[in-house]
């Protein structure tokens, strides 16, 4: 029997319903009812009528006492002392550096909030298209220093803090890095938020509010040990929005019935409800009043903290079980998914975040009272990699199940709304989820995914009737055991544009993983946006003296908003005064890293040595193993030399840093080997300062700001064709460090910009990689003799128990050397010798570094965002109105 039972809807947040103010409310002398105000604000149309309804005296009173930004050291000090005394309940006598940081952060937060409110009101009133950037990671780094620089108030704060008895450097160092990411994916997203605000684009970021982030890395006996990162002990940069909540559903079943008009309706019912709570963080632009928003979702049980009935009957653990299960969703970034429960938790995380974000985006759109066909004209959603792909079936579900649209109309809206950024060509890194897992966790979404796939495959068959084999290759459902959902294919099919993040990468995705899709959709669906970095953080904040030197020659800091102006400093490449200043700044940055290394790692290094740095996520494709094998080779060569020959050798310090995923055993083995080699070499008095090896533990954004400006050479040595882009390569060159790298990712475009003479390239090319791999298995694979000697040394036990490293060695010797370490080893060693020779001529080296810095204007995230805005999002900037003559 058909039933018309109403479908279950998510609990609305407190912004609905809205009261319209039209006409008189009652007879004269009777006061109006209380103003209906809402947590999440009104739509553009309602704001005008609400504003008109508020009596003038109330508006005047509100305006009179509205918060104002500090502009002088005195006003800043007043704000800091007020927060220390009233918000923190401290006094002059117990205000330590942590309290001074908190007071300073709260004073700047107040300032950002004023701008944030204005920005949101202006964007709502303008009612134009907005960008929503969905990224599982946002590696934001420290917020205080960034806020001070972006609002142009660092000198005011420095003077004010000094008068209160504190040093700026001590206060800034009190802040914990926001643990919302792990590597380049998250840092790119953070740079993009900075550029979106700086360029005045209306935009929000959406992610999860991880309680512990990824983890804090400790090195114990040479091994990586993961410990929780309690970064939320005190976080002044977030605003809990306990009234902005979304109920997110899991499990349950789907019931289908025919409604009165004969239309089939699907209702997802029963299952478990988890509540998403919003936390907002302001994102200030540089040199503008625009302050955008990063909204993070935290998970909690939908029916309160704990079950009183169970508690009263003595079941104390069970009474909080629901709460604990709910909270695990937003506890940790990338929970270990080597177990089935870990896989389920990761999928739960992804849906929870996508569902809450989509609900928020749809709610905001509905306030505009526009027709659904206008949704893509108001909303651009960018998927940063495959993690947010569930947003595609989720939006389709909202449109057909909850809003009653027909399938084709809804699907047209979905495809016009989403863009997808691909970050990898590694097949193992393309996400897949098992059909039984999705069936169990998200039964309605599996039905929608199957329907999307059916429609797509029918389209393919109509257009390519003779290519039956193509159907199984492009199907979203992989016919394996168990069947798998290919998330990259779903993201591609559900988006109107797919972009790679470097020219080589964008070409590779069209010729490898997405080759069939180029044939189906044509090349226009695919584009390239080469990654970039924000010069505000990666030059101005990380290297203020170099930033100041450049500004002194260019006449202003305008280049921080238009990085292409950097090319003008090439005119000073022969200027003696400029060269001396540039060299002094590099030496000071190296001395700072040397002091940090001694303080944190207890290892003394000489700033006059060549600083060779590789800091990034530890992964076999990034080839930290090639680097450490090269270090062992260098050590063996030094040991074999006479003291006289050693005197001619260029001293070098090899720095490593980065985290291995908790379940990635091989990457952890690489970390262990680096630390064991470090222990042996650093203790060898015969070698002394000629070679030192340092592993900097718990690498993060704040540490990168110390490490990157100190590099002479940095290593970006991934197997050709495996690194999508890389952004750390850009950061190092912008700070006057040269690159040793393969022809991979953005290294190719950096070479084009800075010139082949100013970069050290080595190794095989991406087009030869597959042939070499094939040869390893079916041809005559001979290990490089120099590398064989390195392996013999490892096996001899020089660096501890050789059995600990047997899998790492055997992956190359016996298991096909997938990442071509042996093939590239001689080329790598020869190129390192070229670097030693080049570095001896300090004048020529200095010319290379200055030239390289001057040619990095292309690699700004501002340029990326403008390209996204024009080619993918079709959005316009919204310049904030001038305030108080400013």
C-alpha cells in the first residue's frame, strides 16, 4: 500500500523560520514584538526589511557602542591588558608569556572579528557567487604572526608588547600549530584561503575540527613514535557555534514508495544520528579588510553527553559509549585504516564532513529564495582531492529526496557546481571504498552512486558502441572481490572541470589514469592550474629580513600582492651592497637553524657548511631513501680519503624532516635508518664538521618557517611522474635556496622560470619509467655498484641491526625497485658532486640564488586563485568598502 509518510529531514539550525517584517504590527502605542534575530543571519532580501524595522534610537545606540579596531600601540596595550585581566583573570603579577600570548591573540582576534562581521554582511548583501573549498586538511600554521602581518599591525604590536615587558619572538613562539593537516595538500589549501581573502573573493573553507590532528612525532631510539597532539588546550582563534548544528545520519535502510502523484520516493530511515557542531576561524586577507571564514565541524552524540538510565543502573562505561563513538569521528586526521574498523571510521569522517558542509551551503542558498536552477550561479564547490567526493551523491540526494527535483535536473545542477582537483597519478593513492562498506554505512548513497554509474555507462555505450572494453575500465564500480567504488571516477564524472596541479601532472592524468575519460568528454573538461604559495607567509613572515631587503629595492611591499614584481630585483644581481646584504641574511638564517638544531636535537652544526635539506612527508615515492643512501655513500668516500684530500672537501649538513603515516611501515623504516646513520656519522670525530646528519622531529609549518630560509640546496627527488606538483620546492627557491630534483611535478616549470643553470636536475624522465620497471622484472636488472657498496655497509651492521633494514634494501634488490632508486643513483651522486663544486665559488652561487628569487613571480597562490576563478569557478572579487577614510 502506498504511503505518504513525510520524509525524515535533518534538524534545521536555529536560523529558521524567519519572520517577515511588513507593514504595521499593531495599533498605535502598542510596542512591536521582539525583533526576530537569528544565529546564522538573514538572506539578502530579508536584511533590508529587518533593518528598516529596527527603530532609529536602537540603531544609533548600537552604532555608538560598536566595537572598534585598535590602531595605536596604546590602544593595543589597552586591549591586551583588558583581556589578560578580564578574559583570563590574570594580573600584572602572574602574567607569564603564555598569558601575554593569549591576551595578544585575543586583541587581534577582536580586530579580525570586526572585519569578519563586515565581510560576511557585505557578501550576504551582494548575494553573488561564493566559493566553497572542501579539503580534509588545512595546514594553517600559527595564526597570530599571520594576523599581525596581514592587518599591517606587527610593528604596533611589537612596540606595545615591549612597553608591557615582552619580546615579540617569545610571544609568537607560544602558539601551537593548528593540527589540521599533514603535508602539501593541507598547506596548499591554507595558501589558497589566504589568497582568496587577499584577492577579495567571497569564499569559505570547510574541514573537520580534529581534536588531536594527525599526531605529534617523537623520535625514540631512532624510531618514530606517534603521540597525541593536544593542540586545542587553548585556541583563541576559533568561535564555537553551538547553535549551528547539523544532524548527520549513518547506517539504517532505504524505504521506497509511490507518492500521490505516482512518483517514486526514497526515504533513508533509522540508523544512527551524529550531530555536527560548527567552529569558525577568521581568515584575514593581506592589505584588505576582507576576512573570510574557515568552518570546522566537530562531532558529538545527538542525544546529549551520556545515558542517565545506564549510568544509574551502574553501567558507567556504556553510559558514555554513544558520546565516545560520536567523538571519534573528528578525533584524528587519517586514522589508521589497515583494519576494517579504521576504514569505516575514515569513510564516516568523510561523509560526516561533506554532509554537514552541504547542509550549510544549501541552507545558505535557500535563504536567497532563488530557483534551484540558479544554484550553480551562486555556489562553486571545489573538491581538494578525492576525500570530499561523497559531496557529489550527497547533493544529488538532497535535490531528489528532500527537494523533489527530477533526476536529470538535479544531476545537471550537481555537475555544474563541482570542480575536482586531482593530486596524484599513483594508482594506489586513488581512493576506493568497498561496496559492502558503503552499503552498510550509507545505503542511500550507494543506490545513487549505482544510478549515476548506470546513466554514465549508458551514455558511454551510446557514444562508443564498439568499445565494450571501455565500459569496465571507466565504470565507477570496479568489478573486483569485493566490488569497489572508484572515488576519483565519481569525482570526475560529477564535476564540470578536472584540474591537475602542474603541467607535467595535468598531461600525465590525461594520458594515464583518465585517458578514457578524455576520449569520452573531450579535452576541454581537463585543465591545469600549477600550484603556488602565498608570499605573505613564505617570504614576508618566514624571512622578514629578505622581504624587507626586496621592498627596499622595489620601493614598497606591493610585490607581496603581485609577486611578478620580483623580476625587478634581477637588476641588482651585480649590486655589491645588495649582494652583501642578501648573503648576510642567508648566513643569519643558517645560524638560526644551527642554534635551533643544537637546542632541540643537541647536534652542533657549522653554519658555514652547505645546508642540504629534505623536509616533506616520508614516502617511498618522495625517495628519502635515495637521499640517505647518498649520505652513506658520501660518508664511505670520506672515510676512504687521506686527511689531505679531506681538507679539499666541501663540508655539508644533511637535514631531514617529515612524518610517516602510522601504518606505513616502510616509511618508518626510512626514518629509523636516517636516525641510525645520523648517530654513527655525528659521533665520528675523524669526519667532524665535514658531514653531519640531522633528523628534525615533528616537522610542521612553524618549523618550516625556520628551516626553509636556511637552505643552500633542497631535495625534491621523487621518481619522475609520481609527484603531482610539490610546493616546498617553490618555498625553498623563493627564499634563496637552489633545488636538486628530478624532472617531476613543478620542478619542470621552476626550471623554465629560473633557467637550467640555476637548478640541478638528474635522473630518468617520466616517459622512461614504465620501460625501466618492466626491464627490472623481465630483463637484466643490475644494481648500481656504488649502491651495492652502500647496501653491503648496511648489512655489515655499521648502523645497527641489519635485519631492521632488510625490507628496505630488498624492495630494491629483490622486488623490482619500483621507485628506480638504483637507476637514478649514479646520476644523483654525480649531480651532488656538481653542487659541491658550484658551492665552492660563492660569488657565482650567490648570483644563481638572487637570479632564482627574482624569477619566482609565477609561483604565487594569488595567480592560482585567479586562474581557478576564471577557468573553473566563474566568480568575481567583492572589494570591501572603505571605512573611516582608510
